[in-house]
C-alpha cells in the first residue's frame, strides 16, 4: 500500500516542505531542504526497484473513478530516468546556492515547489493535468528568472511568461479537439486508438496545435528567442536549471505526445526542423560575446540535435533521451562554472575575462571537460549520444550536417575557452573577489560526464533498458574525425570569427520584438499545416 | 452558439497579440484568447436543453460535467498568469518608464 503511494509522496513532500519553509520564515528551517531532498531520493530509489518487479509500468489511479475520467499517475523507465535526473539537478542547485542564500526562505520555497510540480509533470497520465503542471512550471520559473529584480531580468521574465502562456493556449485547443473526437483525455486510453488517417482532419489539427505549444516550451526553430533572453537574465543557478531540465520538460512531453499519436508522417519534418534549429542556434552563438548568451544559444543548438535523435526513422528514441541526460549534465556544469566566473570577475564579456586557469584552476579544468563533452570527444558523454544518433540516421546528408554542427560547436566554444589562458603582455589587474558559491556541484557534474562517457553500457541497461554495443571508444577513425573537426573549428575561429566582421556584429544585434515573435509562431503553425496537406 | 464563434474570438485575440505595441494590450489579448478557449470547451459538453450534471434519479439528457470541471482550473491558472504579468509590467514601468515593446527593446537594462 505504501509502495503504491510513492508517486504522490514525491510530488507532495517538496511542495509541503517549501510551503512550511515559507510560512515559518525562519532561516534555520531552511535546513529542511536537505531533509526533503534526501527523503525524495530514498523514495525514488525504492520505487525504482519496485518498478523492476512489475514489468516496468505502474499506474496509480487516484480516487478509483473510471480510467477515462480519473486522475492517473503513470510511471515507467522513461519517467524514472527523468525523475533521477531531476533529483540530481536539484541536489546540485541546492548545494551550489546554499552558502549564498542560506537565509533566503523565499528562494527555497520556489525551488522546492518547482521540484514537486516537475515530478508531477513527469508522472501524469492525462492531458489536462499535463497542461496544469506545464503552466505552474512556467509561472514559477518566471518568478525565478526575475528573482534578481533588475531591469533586464524583469523584461526577460515578462517575455518568457507571456510568450509561453500564449503558446500553451494552443495545447488547450488541441485538447478540445481530442476530447471532441475521442471523448477522453487519458494518455494511456488514447495511445494507439487515435484515428490517424491522412489529410487534414480533427486529429491532425489537434496534433499540430499541441506540437506548436510544446515547440514554444522546448524552443524549436522559429520560436526560441525567449530562451537566450531568459537564460542570460536569470541568476546562474536558475540558468543551469532552466537549460538543464526545464527546457527538457517540453521534449519529455514531446516524447509522450508522439508515442500517444504514433504519427510517422512528421518524422522527416522534425529532423529538418532539428537541423535548422541546431545550425541557426550555432550561428547565433558564434556571434555572441556574453558568456551566458553563448551558452544559451548553444542550448538551442543542442536541442536541435536532440530533436534529430528523438525522431529517428526506425522509431528509436534512445539517442535523443541519452543526449537529454548528457546535455543536462554538461550544460548545467558550464552554467554553474560561468556563474562562478561572473561572480569572481564581475564581468560577462568573453573578450575581456582572461586567466581563469590561473585564478580559478578547478573551474578552468572543468570548463575544458565540458568542452570535450559538448563537442563529442571519445571518453566523454557527448560522444556516446551523438554516435547513437548518427547510427540511427540513415541519410548521409544528415550525418554530414551533424559533423558541421559539431564544428560550429567547437568554433563558438573557442570563444569561451579564450578566457582560460593569460597572454604574457597582459597588464590589466582584475579585482578578483572570492565568490562563496560551492564548487562541489561543478566537480560532481564533471565526473558524471566522464562516468557516463566510459560506463555507458551498464547505465543504459539500468535506466533505459537497452544494450549499446556498436560504439568503439578506441576506434582510430573516430579519433581522427574528432581531431580534424577540432582543427577546422579552431581555424574558423582564428581567421574568421575573431576578426569580428560587420556581418557578425549585425547578427549579434538582431533583436526580435514580441509581436514579430508571435508572427513567427503563427508561421510555425502554418508550415506544419502545409506539411500535413 | 457554435464553436465557430469561439474560433473567431481566438483569431481576434491572435490578431491583437501580433499587432499590439503595448504590454497591457498584449496581456488583454492573451486573456481574450483564454476566454474564447473556455467558451470552446464549455461548448463541447453542451447538449441543447440539458439537465445539470447531478445524478439524483435518471438524467438521460445530462450536460457533460468534465469540461466544466476542467475549465474552472483553467480560469484559475489564467487569472494567476494575468496577475503575475500585470505585476511584472508595473516593475517594468518602474525600471524603463515605458510600456511599449519596441521602446523596451531599444533601452538597455
């Protein structure tokens, strides 16, 4: 009986703890954050083993109404993987921010509330609860984005809130169509039963409007410009959380919705969309100077690769899911390191900061590890997921495109790597201030990147239930491809990007207004409708 | 009332979203879209002159209660989103002295 209720408990424990911390408003109660986190971790582990005994799919029907109308929580290996990812990310964020915000009850209230809601989003089995959880996530992450209450962060917060809420309205439209044609909103009931005939019927329109809403949430090609604004304005902890996990909530819903509809005619469309997303994100990242802007656009670019991995023609999504996990690890590590650098130097411009490797040696080394992971060096985790994605793609063209995206990645990362070394003739003295953020999460996440890169087989077996056999870490061909990519990226950086031509400046200054963003959103829906016709 | 009416209102709201230059107008247009959606959903459960969905004895011509239950939640969410958006726009006016989107983009934070 107790085992059955664990899904509810891991939603409620963080929420209740957060509310308690907020009501008492005494900073000593903030220690309860660690207690709640430990309890949730223990319960999730316990539930994982319980899941193993029950063939990997457990439904919890709250209230014992009929399946069609009741609130049901569903757990399988995919949701458990995401739950563990969430728990790890929240541990990192709490440890990182603890010294700085020890007495800030409000911050931990929002953080814990967000965790509980996020667990709900991962486990829910009906479309309406999904909508509710996505909306609450949007509202709380808005509050966390504008937490510093500076002019820039307030502007980014409003942009994020309005655009995401307007987008999610289309989720409701799609839901109305489904309810009209099928009479239920339970994902499990709907799976495989939806009528997917060709042409423009109710189901296809509902699919298109739901995907449009998710596309805003998870930053697909034309509608991602809320993301760099929000990521660069938020505190670094929240950027790490946003980029590592909250953007992925859209992709998680994408997986669920796709398996519910089982539509295959959109796969090629999403592969093309992913390519465009990845390349345009990379080009924007190359033009930026601000370290957090570069990382934010790099997130867009990686989301494009994840999209390719989630829509492979044989229906295998392992590469995409693996890349979601890997990206969560290295990108949040890079954001946390960037936070430490910004706090220490009081500066965000990559062309100004120098000598990180001497002032902050630990952070410098882990930025290098992040670079190797994101660019796909063997023995680091990015290589594994990118290889799985490449293995599942049958078209030669897309494999070359992924290599091209890797070169883009290396090029814009050269901009970040230039902060590491210290030129000899440098006379500028920095007012280096010791920052009180913990470096432990950076170290842990960095080691997780390496562990996933080497011991990918047991982890894939435990969490994703697949055998990953076809990767050879010592393959000479892979090493030579990687080193040639590295050299090409460096040459492009040195002879093209570093010169800062006027075209690059123009791309950097591109700023899309709110109404134009809405035009792009309508354009996105129109393109999907045309594809279906 | 047919669903066509709610689609027309949704389109009016979308038109407002893409054309309005002012933050307050954008928030109002968002509310218009949301209200139209609530109308659309309530239409789904409509069965003409139906009974209220309380089972006392046999009620063959009952209104579908599920959309109504869902829409109450949607109204609450919409209200909180709108309230938060208005709160943030007050803050924006404090920092920038304007509520126009294009002027906001030009000024540095």
